[in-house]
C-alpha cells in the first residue's frame, strides 16, 4: 500500500469502499469513533450527507459530524478502485 493512497475519510468520495488505516489519536474525536466501531482494518463507506454524514462502518450505519471524519485515515479497497476504473472508461 503506497502512502499516497492514504487519505482522510473526509476527502473520500461517496460510495467508495475504504479500509481504516488509523485514527489520529491527537484528535478529540478518536475515542468517540473507537467506541462507535471505527478501528484499524474496518471497512467504511461514506453513503450520503453534508453534515451530518451517513457512514457505513462494517455492517452498521452511523451519522457523524463532518468534522469527525478528518481524524479517520483510510485507503481505498482494491475492488473499489477497480470498479471505479471500469466506470470511468
């Protein structure tokens, strides 16, 4: 996995499945997000919304404030990248 593929969940387009790489423990939101199920390795996807934002986390959905998404670092899943590439053609 290249470092360039890692970005915050706040900058992830809707409906692109991603995997959580880490949470910024310096953020005031990290502990809240961990309690809500955000952990390294979990699959997430931004579904809709501006503020709040609906996010699928593993098999559940949660509404989060947009400011909370910035502390979640993710990378796009390979299958999602391949699907997006096919759609772009």
